[in-house]
C-alpha cells in the first residue's frame, strides 16, 4: 500500500551543531535501512528546498506512522501524507 | 531528470458525455504510450480525488511541457510541477 | 484501518432537479449499505454546511478509493482523506 | 452533542525535557479520564503528524471549552473545533 | 448556547430575477421570525459585502443546523459556524 | 457604530509568569471597564482557542484603534477588525 | 473617517455586451459624482488587474455600505474594506 | 524600469473556438510587437501550466497597465505584477 | 508614480526596550522627512493592528526600494508593494 | 534550461552581526561568480522586500539544487523554484 510523503525540515538555528550532525547521521542510517528493506521505496530532494518527497510501501496506516515517528528528524519536520491508489491507466 | 507532477481533473459538468468519453480514452492511450517508453515513470491515483501524482523522467523542461501540453485532458486540468533532485540519503 | 474523510457537496445549480433527486436517493442508499456492512463507520453533518465528516474502516487505500469513487455524488464533491493511526492515549 | 476537534501539538524545542515529560504524562491521564467518562468519545493520531482528531460528546459549548482549556498541553496546541449534527443518511 | 455564523451570499447571475426576489422575500420573513423568537439574536451586514455576521442562541448543534439548512438562501450561501463560550472577562 | 473584532492571543512561552499574570489582570480590568461604559458591547470566547470575538460600539475608527491599542495584551495579539452595518432584515 | 477599499471586478463573460457597457457607464458617473462631493477621496487602478484601491471619507459604517451597495457594478465585484485611523507619524 | 509579470490564462470552455483562435492570434502578434520594441523583455512558459512569466521594461506604472490592458487575452487572464529593483549583487 | 505599500511591524519581544525606542524615534523622523518632501504622500494606521497603509510618489522602482530599505524598522517589517496607475474614472 | 527562483531571506535577529556580515559577503561573491559563468542569468531585488527573483540556466535539476544548496544564505532562506519552458510567442 503506497503513500506519498512530503517532509520539510526546519531545524531551529540555535540547536548545537554537534547535536544537529548526530541527528542527521542517524536520520541517514535510519532512512537507508528502510530503503533497503523495501518500505521506503523512493526518496527525492525537492530542488532548492530542505525537503523531500518520498514514497512508502507499508501494510497499514499504523505501520506508516510508526516509521515516520521514529525518524530522528521527526521533531523538526512538517510532514504531509497522501494515500495513493492504483491508477486505472497505470500499466 | 525527474519531476513530480500533480494533476487535478476538473471537467465542466456540461461537456457532452460523448466528448468526455472520447477525451478520456485518448488520455489513457497517450498516458500508456508514455509509460511504455519510460518517460512517464509512475502514475498513482490520489485516494478520494479525481487527481493523480506522477513522476516523469525527461531530458529537459521543454520536453516535459510538450508532454503535458499534449495531454487530451490538458485544457481541463490544474497541473503543478515540482523538480526533483537526487537525495543524498537515497541508496 | 481508519480514515477520516471530509466531503463537500457542490451540485451545479443548473442540474435538472429530477436528476439531483435521483442522485441523492442513490447516494443515501449507497451510504447506508456501506454503514451496515461496517466499512462506513460514522457520518456526521458539518453544522451549517452541505458537507460531512465520515470515518471509514477499510483494508487498503485501493478499497477506500473504490468506495469513494462509487459514490453517486462523487462527480459533485470535493473530498479530502486523512489517514488515521491508533493514538497512544486511546483506551 | 458532538464536536470534531483537531489538535496540533507545537512544543517549543527549548522547553526543558523534564517539564515536557511531566506535561505529556498529565495529558495522557487527563485524556484517558475523559475517555472513560464518555465525553472524549474517540481519539486518533493523524498519520505522520504530532496531531490528533478527536470526537467529543458534551452538553454545551461551555463544557467543551472547559475540557479543552484544561488540557495540560493546551498552551502548546493549535485547536480547531467543528460542531457536528446528525446526518440524514446515518443509520 | 451561542454561535457566531458568517454567511456569504453567492447567487448565480443567471438565476431568473423573479426567483431571486421570491427567495429574498422568504429569507427576510424567515430571518425575522427567528429573530422574534430569540434564536437569531443578532444580524449585521459586513460593510461592502453581500454577507452577514449573526449570533444564534440555540439548544444544540442539531437545532442550529436545522435552522440554517431551512434558510431559503441556503443553497446559495457559504456558511461558517464558530461555537462561542462564556468569556472569563465578560461582565 | 459597530465593529466585530477577533483577537488571537499569542504570549511568547518564555515571558516570565509574573509578567504574564500582571498583563492578564490589567487586561481583565481594562476590558470590564470598557464593557461597563458600553463601548465593548460583547465578548465571547472562541471554543478551544485562546481567542475571542468581540463587538465594539464606538464613534469612529480612531476611537476604536485607541481602545484596541490600549489593551495590555495588544503587543501579544493578532487582531482583525470587521466594520458592521445595519442589516435590512434586522428587526 | 477613512476606509481603504479594494474592488475586484469579475463580470461574467456571458453577460450581454450592451448590458455591460450600460453598467460601466453608470458606474463611472456614480463614481465621479461621489468623488466630486468628497466622499470618494481617491481611486487608483491596480496595475495589470481589473481592480482598484480607493479611499472613502464617510461619517459611518452604514454610510459606507450604502455607497458601496449602490455601485452599479456591486453584484459583479469582490470588495474588501479596511478601516483606517490617524497614524502617529502623519504630519 | 523592470516588472515581473505572471499571467494565468483561463479561457471559458464555452467560448466559440473561432473566437478563441482569433484572440490567440492577435495576442501573439501583440506580444511579438512589444518584444521587438524592447518593452516586453522576456516571456517564458510555466512548465505544465497555461501561464507565463514575463519581464517588462517600461517607463512608468501607467505605461505597464496600458500594455497589459491592451492584451487581447486580458479579459481571460489573472495577472500579478511584481516591481523589480536593481539587486546589489547583480554584476 | 504611485505605489500602495502595506507595512506590518513585527518587533521580536526580546529586543531591548531601549533599542526599540531608539528605532521607533528614528523611524518617525525618517517618515516625517519623506512626508515633507512629498514622496511619502499618505500614511494611515490599520485599525487594531501594528501596521500601516501608505502611498508613495516616486520616480522609479529603484527609488522606492531605496526609501523602504532605509526605514529603521525595515528589518522588523513585512512589506507588500502594489503599483498603482491612473484610474479612468478618476476626476 | 531555465528556472525562475524566488528567494526570501529570513535571518534570525539574534544571529551575531559579525556572522551575518560574513555570510552576506560570501553570498555576494558566490552569486557574482555564478553570474559571471552564465548560470545565474539574472537577479532582481523585489521592491520593498529582502527577497530576489532570479533566473538560472543550468543543465539539470541536480545542478540547480547543488548551486542553491551551496548558497551561504541557504539555511536562512525560503526558496521556490519554477521550471520554465520556451514560450511559443517568444521571438
């Protein structure tokens, strides 16, 4: 079951740099693990913005929320979720 | 080069049904041809809406506009284009 | 799997009354059938508006889209879907 | 009398962690007490967001405001209230 | 129980004048009857707009919806309802 | 001459509590004085929000601005003013 | 007492040309009469739009609404009114 | 003096095709004449939309409005004008 | 050449009071100097808001930007500029 | 391949002045280098705002994102990118 997810990162400018770097490193590892197991199907950078569009393939709404809430950057992101269905013209 | 495209279809309710059906049939054929040649990489229905999110893979902005403008439904759609770049966490 | 759905009805004022009444009668029957089988869990009127908030319980995004697209009023509604997850404070 | 309520939590990132944890614990207890007495009928997490949709069943606007204003997280939330009425198609 | 209601009138320009005048006459009578029985407490014109702000005093959400849905202009208005509570500084 | 005024209070979370309490006490006294002299005709709490809708009865725009600017909470509020006129259906 | 008024003209494209021309001629005469008597203090075209910003000098909200409602183009305009007060830096 | 102008074309779907084609032909000629005399400095298509961004170089606001108002498509466009100034980093 | 300018002042609440008072004093002097030389034609307070609408009469976009950028409050304001043209009904 | 880019600068007011000046100096140098090599084709100041509209000429979305992400002011800007195509009326 697919969902399009947009994440806008807004890290407060007064967060210590060391903490920011640690969060980003853990975010990258977390994301790549989910990409490898197939649930984080795609991730693209939005040109010119600290934001991404991603496609997730999960079994339920609860599973998706658990994945997103577990993101190290979760407290510093605005996230919008759009449920997707099969398109009748898709081949 | 990837672009995320959202299309919202708004067909006027007083368009003759026959004309609408003809447009939709041509739209489907057009879309499937572009999917087959790899330039219309993905198309998903937005749940609950007469709308889709699509990913296009084209060589230039001009090529993308030409493809979109050629859609039989083009005069009856609101289209939003978001240019995508490679994400540093993508595997 | 639960989804909150808001439907805003916008019937064009020049649609023949007979046709409108037929659509509304079929809409009501369709809705009550889905309520009875448990997939349309709740439906409430938004006070002062020709709109409703509903909760759907379905097995997948595809199933939800199929249900919504089948609504006799579908061509005359703006629909917004919000996926819901279990809340940690829910008893 | 039913109301749909959306709550978006926005805790300032520089609030001491201990204070945040205390507020959240009291919030959970407060919410569960109201759920048990039947006035906080439902609470769902919005997938991907630190937000919930809830349904309240109260006797008056004043009672609802008192309940919401008493939330330990009240100073850190954006709250939107939609009054609901019985839908003619509800079974 | 008080509610603030904003009504924006949008009559289609191709509605026959006679029909419009009939609706407006019935709207005025309907409004004045509710004002006299105390449930439509106040009605003010928004300066420069074909719109009003009104205060209703009703016993329930259902009663308010029934009143509003009964407005002869209901099919041609956008209506927004805001539930009001007693303010702690009110004398 | 009547005006509908909406005030949304946004007190910064790092303002000292003592200062906040002092401002609120002065705000209440200021509001009640204006209610007693008839210029602050009504004040209602917006359910679920730290906000109010009020009706002011003043002789001029300048007088209204002076009253609003004098509010102890003025620096911490978003205020929207809507001029009202007599409605032709008002009894 | 001054008010800033923005008017956006939206004449339906299927209104007979003769009727449109008649409305525009009456609008111009009406506007110039009010400019001459000093109540319509200024009128400027918004560059690139079929819209104007105007300053009115009237004795009350009711007077302003009466003037605006009397505009021959009133049924075909979106109007926004902003009450103005004397600025402390004005010379 | 430069201005950035965005034009969104919205031709009603029930305008006769012949009339539409005539307007478009005159629009193109009008645009190219202004491009040749240097006042319509640039025109770009917005990818995926029936819209353009343009840069105009004119001597005054009045001149710009006159040019835009003279566009054959003017009655069928939403136009937004942004005045531009020299940027201190421009070489 | 006229421009309508709206300025919304948003001074951070933790700016030292002395600094704020100094900025405001310089802002007032700066504004009055420009009013006296005729380029800042009008300035009005928006009722209920820490904001103003102003009309500027300048020779070019560059001149207007220079004037606005020179405002002592410039770093603490949101500014919107609307170019104005002569209205055909203006007397 | 052209892109229109709008950048709104929002430097936190509590960033040390020295740091701000350093960022701005590096921003200017970076911008001018890209202007000289032809990829940052135009840059204009938006009148009255700490913002610019720019036109970039790059070979791909990835190249554009790399350029924008490299801006010393990138962490303090809101950036919007609009892909442009050749307009059929362009000469």
